[in-house]
């Protein structure tokens, strides 16, 4: 059983995925794959440096902060970067799904519905959180209002993500409430897997 978890920025996606992992799912994060590619994959590093210049390189691969400054506010550059990275992420997630022996495989993919690449998952989940709370969490991560708005502008609205997802998780309570929803989803997924349904 394969599951993709998405949602707006700073909505608690990673926490929800981690909770599913604690219940027995194998998990992967698209962002972590991107970080690894930019840090240690020679082909990716070379392609990014060729397109965006040697100044984006750091001591270890691509310096993500410098790269972010280079593409921030430049829609065309951002699309080119995504054109390099997204197919590689999709391929790596596919490889991990094929190799997995876990009963449930969960991938955290922030731009699941926005990207041109179409994934094929048994179930899609949108984690939604009230905007004021998300702004607070973003601020705690050092993300200012301008950057928050730029990230928001690249993504579908929370309502649209909810409409496209199979399951909506409302992260509007505390961690215990989120954990309850993770357990409920886990039990549902195992039941569907056992019955051969989707």
C-alpha cells in the first residue's frame, strides 16, 4: 500500500509522516532526497552548476542557500530547477517503493499536485492547518513573511489540495490529536491492504 502525504508549507506533514513511520510504515521525504542530490550526486551538482553558475557551489555540493537566493522570485529559474530535480526525485521514490517490504510505504511530497510529474499512489493525504498557526511555525523556522508568501504562491491553496486528496487530516489540535488521526489512517490502510482494496 503506497501513500503520498502533502499539504501547505508548515502544516505538520513531516510530523504526520513520522507518526506513520512509528506505526510501521517505511517513509521517505522528497525534500530529503533533494538535499542528498544537491549535496552528493555528481550529475545533479554538475547540471545545477552549469545552469545557475559556479557561485551556487559550496564546500559540499550545491549550497542550498545560495541556490535559493538565485532562484527566489524568478519563476523561470525555479521551473528550470524543478525540471532538473523533480524527475530524479520521482525516480528515487519509485526505486524505494519497488524495494520496500513494509506493509505501507509513505512519501512526503510537498508539491504532489502542483508538479507536472504524475505519481501513482494508492492513497493521497492532505495535512491542513489553520493559516495563523502555519505562519507561527514558519516564523519559528526563520521563514519571514516575504518568503512565506512566495512559497504559498507556488502551491495550490489548502482547499484545492483537500479537494484533490483522498484523505484530509485536520492538524488543528495538539500532537495527541494528530497521532489519533495517524493511527486511524494506519488501521484503515492495513484493512484496505488486507482486503485488496484501494
